[in-house]
C-alpha cells in the first residue's frame, strides 16, 4: 500500500481538538459540559521573567553597602518604573524596576525581581462538548463542522465570519477588494494576494486570511500580522484547490474558527479553518492516517508543475516504475485531472491525498 501526505477537506465531520495550557493551571470545565468558542475552559498564571538588577554597579557603590540605598524590602511588591534604589546627591543614580513584580532576593550587590505573573485564559475556540479533561492543563472538545486544512500558516487563532473576495480559486486577492465591509471577517482569496492587502486588512481589523498560495517575499510581513493567515497549497502563486475553495465559498457568511498554528514534529498540527455546523456526524476526522492509502478512486492534489495545484482522481496504479523525461525511473499513479479530463502519470512524491468525506 502506498501512503502519502494527506490534507483534509471535509464538508461535515466530527472533530476533536485538544485545548491545552502552556503550563499547569486550573481546568474550569467538566466532561459533558457544552462550551462556546469564547468560553474559558482553563486558566493559568505565567511568570514571564526574572530580572537580575546589578544595583552595586549602577549606583557605583560597594556590594556590601547596597542595602543602605535600597528603597524597597525583600518580598515587597513593586510597579514597573518604580525607583527601587537611589544614591543621593547631585550625581546620584537611580535604579527603576523594569517590570511589575516581587523583590525575591537581595545580595552580593544585586537584586532579583520576579516579574508579576500574567494571566492566561484558554478559550474553547470552537463550540462543542467536553469529552475529556486533561488534568491541570485543559480539555478535549468534540464538535461537528466543516474542516479545511492548510499547508502553511502563521499567527495564532481567531474567529470571524467567512467573506469571499474573489470569483475563483485562481484569482489574486487585491487590495481594492478589501473595504469597510471586511471589518471583523475572515477573508477568502485565491492564488495569492497583493502586498497592500496586508496593510488594509490590519487597518480594518480583519480576523484572518485564507489563500491558495503566497509569494515568498510576503512571508516576513505575514508573520508580523496580528491575525492568522492560512495558505492552503504552498508558497508561490498557486490556485487554491477547487474542493477547498468550493467548501469555503459555500460557507460564506458563516462563523468560522481559523488557526495559523503549525507544529511539524511529534503530534503534528496543521493550520486549519473550522466551520461549526448543525447536523449529524457522518465520519470522524480522527481516522488513522495509515488506514488511508493511494488506490484507484482516491482524490489527490498534484504538487508540482506543470499541474501544480490541480485536483484529480486516481484511475490506475502501474505496478512498475516508469521513466520520466529526466531519465529517472519512479513509481507513480495515473490521474485524471478535473480541469482538463486528461490522464497524466504523476510520481508518488508529487501527490497529496485529499480526504473529502
């Protein structure tokens, strides 16, 4: 059996998502609870830093004499910018707290400031039911909806109403299309986007952007955005695959959850768009990937030129390797491309399975 990388694009499925804190905290939900996207399911406090302040050097006094110049005591709470040590006189120096926190140590001419913890509220992100509680860290939430996975992403998580700004999956999203009606929405584009789309989207407080491809020189600007961006196919001006575009376009006007989070090592996480939907579950999306293999009838996406971004159906699996124009002999599949109805031989390395339940 031949196993390939897989992208999910599912109009209606049961899905489970683990919502976990970055550190131990308090879980606020129980198994069976119904949660909404903005509902806090777990809470924690994170200490962002310890600051070591060289009081002796900054005041230019001997280390044993530092306590004579301290204006705060061990264990005292201080505010950012507060003067904590001062040398009097015309040329006197001062030391201010770089952050709010607690004085946790004084000695050897130095002060250690333990920064005040920052509260972290973990929200559900999607509406659903808690089916498992992960002790001290979070919960597993089950929901029903449509799912579109991407190949690349940036930014965190957000929610908004889907708004399609292009006619077809090969169209480039232009800055002119981004107007006041886009405020608070998740924009759906096609093959790429113009640079001014990013600036206009930020000014209008767009919640996210979904495109088929992205120009390489726009990656730094996209990473700096305050909202997530999901690239469905990959880097370059590449049309969004038709199944992905149709699914997003058909759900225009619906509330969706978008995540640009990517994790490539153990427990891989793909960037994705989830559209919560009413209805009965047809097929859980948690199928084991090893159970899904390449065979006649499978839907695939072609990953390399001259058919990059095209979608088709496998109609044959030649039992032997074939020789390409380059001279290399490779295993592959015969695929009927949707747009042209032409049958082409595609190396396995250039195929990606589409799970379209």
